[in-house]
């Protein structure tokens, strides 16, 4: 007796195999990079042996930001009402909850996976596709997770600090995880290239607009912005003893989740 496989089942199976392949590739790449960087010297900070190269890339990113990204984000902030900007932020954060659910499952974090699933379901249905963060108002905690953190949960060390062109702060391990994050983030899986690119552009501009005030504060207080950005990033990714140094992200924005930014932003 012949059995048939539905197109939906085949699609899920194909995506599952692709995710496993991407995860394996990311792990291998991270291991290779960790091995290659282990003997590199350069910085007085043991977490940043590639400091000379990283500072050059950081300066390049700063120049591109000043010339392109910051002006575009400033214009976007000026013409877009803050209520609309918050709706855009909520929409993309809601999609992020779907990917956090996958990573929490891969990490074996049952409660966090459940919260991510509930958050995504509630905000998608009751929050009009995620434009409103109903789940945060109901007290359902958000646990942002990405594949770099999943690799950390699986025992892969962070490796040296790394600044990526156009992207910014990272580590060798987190850089390897970015490939899987790009594959798994729901908006990146759209078949329509125009919609996919439009959503990507909107997300990047909106994220940069949300950081305008923080950037101004950083410019005014930091004698060495590079070192400050590096240290804050590494602390947030690696965590303290309570997290076992597994790379779980400490979410400092939970108290403001789903809320409108202060006036003036």
C-alpha cells in the first residue's frame, strides 16, 4: 500500500533538515574560528586579542553610521509618530519571540519556551499581529534567545570579541550563530523578495532610531566608546555566575517591554 506525503509535511521536513544542516555548519565554523583565534595576540584585554582589527572595523562602522544610518534613522524618527514606532518595535519583537521559542526548546528551557509560545500567540491574536504587546501587560515574561546563546548552552565558548562590518559588536561564537538566526527569523523566510527586503530595511531603521538617544548619551560620557561598547556587550552576553557563563542574554529592557518610549524619542 502506497503512502503519500502532504506538501505541508514535506515543507516542515525540508526546513527541519535545513536548520539542522545550518546548525552543524555554524558549530563547525565557530570551532574552526575559535581554534584559529586562540593564538592571536594584540590587546591587553584577554577577551579582545583582535583589538587592533576590531578598532579599525569599529571606526569604519562609525563612519558609515554617521553618513547613512543615523541620518536615515533621524528622519524616520522625525516623521513617524512614536505610537507608530512602538507598534513597529512590538511587531518585530513578536516575531523574535517565535525564534526565541525555538532556541529555548533547543536549550531545554521548558518554562521559557512556554512563555515565548504564549507571548507570540497572545500578541499575534489579541495584539493585532503583534502591533500591541498584550503579553507584557499581562505579566508574561520575555526571554530573548538567539542561536549564539544556544551554542553557549551546548557548551561552545564565546571565543574572542569580534566587531563585524555594518553589524557591530559580536564574538566568534555569536558570529557563527548569526547565520542560523538569519535563517530562522520568521520575516527572513518570506518567499516574496520585495516584502522580505522591505521588512528587513524597516527593522534596521527602526532599531537604529530606538538607539538614537542612547548614542547621544554614549557620545557625551565615553572617553573611549570602543572599550565601553565592548565591555557592555561582553557582560550582557556572557552573564555572571548565576547563568553559568553560558552566554544567555541578560535582558535589561524587560521593565519597558511593550511600553511607549519617553516623550522626545
